[in-house]
């Protein structure tokens, strides 16, 4: 593995980790409000937050493992950006899919325990 391949892999890894972290930060506050609305879920709140964090990070990082930016040295900088965006396409899809599944599960949980809602 050359230095350029290692650098390309590191950039992809950092971008994917940033994507997972960004989605986690954007979803965390509404999810914690949803979990706080029911006293039966107070003890499970740290578990659900950690689970969301792991799902988002691993879902974003997983598709870029083993990939890299392998362009010739004469390539323009914009070609690297386009290839990085193409490699991150699978990460965006995975994060969207996992986020959809997580929201469905949380909605079912909130609906099932809705009759115990504290007001």
C-alpha cells in the first residue's frame, strides 16, 4: 500500500465517520425527547443512544472499508472529489437505510408504550 492509497483511504474513512457522527448529532436531541416522554424508558435511554451511535458510525464506515482513492498522479484535484463522492454513495445509502429502520423501531416502541405516557 502506497502513501497515496493510505491517504485516500484515511480521507474516505474520516468522511464516512463524519457522516455517521453528523446524522447522530442531528437525530440525538429529538430521540432523547421522545424517550424522555415516557418514564418506563428512562432507564433504557443510554442504551438507545449508544445503539444509535453505533448503528450510524458502523453503518457509515462499513461500506468504505477496503476502498480507496486510486487515481493516477496526474489527476486533477476535482477528480479526487468526484471519486470520494462516488465511494461515499454506499455510506449515504446505508446510513439512510439504518436510520429508517431505527426510526420505525422507535416509533413502534413509542406507540406500544404510548398508553403509559407521562403528562
